[in-house]
C-alpha cells in the first residue's frame, strides 16, 4: 500500500459456496488463499443459512485452513489473527467461532480477534434466520476470541446510491480504519512515523471484549519552516485545533456500530 508496509503475512477466504469464492477480486485465486470447505456435503452450493451445518463443516475441514496459514514462510512473524465474517450467513456465523477456537488452542500466545458484520435492516425483517444466526454467532464468537469488532451494514447505507456502489462503499468504510491499526509498529519510513506512535504490544494490551472502530481525517499543511511555526498566528492555531476536533467528531459519528463512547470509560 502507500506506506509500503507489510501488514498481513497471509489473507485467506473460506466458504462453502464456490460462486462466492470465485467472485472475489483482491485475494489470490489458488487453493491456499481460497479454501472451499464441505464440498462433499454441499457440492459447493453453500449451507443455506443453516449455521449449525456451517460449524460442522468448519470442524471437519478446519485443518485445511490451519495448513494454509502455516504454508506462508513468514507466518510465524504474525502478531495476531483477525477473522472476518457476516454474522447473518450460515457459513460465516457457524465457522467463525469454530475456526477462532482452533486457532486459539494452537497458538496460545497470539491474540485472536473477530470482525462480525451485522445484516442489513431488510434482511432482519425478511429472513428470520438472519437474526438467529447473528445472535448465536456473537455469543459463540465472544467466548473464543480476545475482542470482537462490530460493524453494522445498515449504518453505512446511502439511499441515493445504487446497491453495487453501496456495497463497495460499505466495504471500504468498514476496512479503512483497520489500515492504521494494522500498520502499528510496521512502518519504517520516517515520513509516516508520528510524534506519538503505538505498536502491536499497545494494541494487544488495550483490545478486549466488544469493540467498535472508526476513523476521521483532516487536512494539515504538509510542511512548515521552523520560523513559521514559531510565528504562527493565533487564528492559524485556532483553525488547527478546530480541524482536530472535526476529525474526532467524524470518528465518533462514523463508528462501526452506534454506541455511546462514554460507556467505554
């Protein structure tokens, strides 16, 4: 990416639906990076939102995922694991807690995190199984990971945008905040290192339980001469403070789930 930092030794997609795996754009298309589980039972057509079946197939074929992770040469430099799944689907909601438990049992000293995506509002009303899957997924996942990141699809929907563009936008908004998080301690170029930095150890020590994530941006001058800093006008200082507050407000308003930040105190 733009910072030239390696933040993910390996990214793997796991599914029971062959069509879903085929439609991916940014994950390598070999059998190590795209793993089809439960082929004998589902014939590659998914589990039909039955998350009990998704969990069973993950137990049976989980070793495929474990072997794929270990096949990467720099796998053992990994600081942590991040598992991502839609909470309403059958495969994701069933397999996520199963795979998380397997990883946690094998790699005792590495934290395991989960990112669970809530269904859209129309899914909750039209598909009763979606609510059940979400509830059971959250309960089972919480018991098997160090922290659960929550993201609500409906929170990012824009009514004036087409379905395809909405999906791409939602994916980007959910993923973007993780980039800075995953870059912690990995950046080597001076221009990307801030005055205050955090590393993987800081994150591991602070991430626990139910978690939400957001991001805010503001534009600041790229460069100033030393004498410009010393002679900064009070109005410029006020503008900078306002921009910082604006970025913080944007972060809170764009949190991945609706919540009261004071509850974290």
